[in-house]
């Protein structure tokens, strides 16, 4: 099992995340474009400063739909918020189909692939800004799962009407 810690920058005009390993080294960072209708963001590996994934939001959509692209510009996943009494997100990808379960608005949830837990996210309540602990079961999918978790966070902050973070 691999553990990561995700922190979101406070008081920023655009979305910014830093993802740390267990030794508190930055392994990934993610930044959104300042003026982007599609809320475009890039997830960058810190060691090489190369973009691993980037995501874009569908501009016209009743509920949020995001597309995840790899470094070759190939679409690898579609992440959709579905209308229901309990928040629901569908994730269809080249790496499998995923669902989440838990307290999304409290930011404590588990990510499942074919009913098998692959990652869990727990919000740390005593911190400056939004901080999360991420536990990933399958290390070979770490980069992809961290990208999904960032998108899930983005979707639920949008649904709370908190677009200006």
C-alpha cells in the first residue's frame, strides 16, 4: 500500500494541489489555468517536471463532466457527476470502471474498481487549507488514481458552489 498526502493551496486564484509522499517530498503538483472556460488542469510529476495527465471540463453540461488525457493527448477516462439524492460519480477509463462510496462532502471516501477497494481518501481536519491522506492499494496505478482523486475533489467543490478556490 502506498500513502500520499494532498494539500490544496489556500488563497489562490486558480486550483493548485501538491501531492507528497510519506517522507513529505513533493511527488506531483497540479495547477489549473487562470482563465480557462474548460477548467483545464495539468498533473505534473515533480521529479521530471513533465505533465503526466491533464484534465478538461466539458463547457456546456448540466452536471460536471471531466475528461482525463495522458501525456500523448489520448483520452483515458471520463468522469461524470450523476444526478441522484446521494452524490454519485461515474468513472469510465481505459484502466477499468470505478465508483466511489462514502461521505463526499466530508471528503472521506473510498474508490472501488469492480467492487474491490483501490484507494481511500481521508480529510485531515487540523491543517491550513484542505489536506487529505490518500491510501492506494495498487502502486502501479498510483499516478492515475491520484489524478482521479484530484478530479473528484474538484467536482465536489464545484457542487458546493466553491469555484473560486
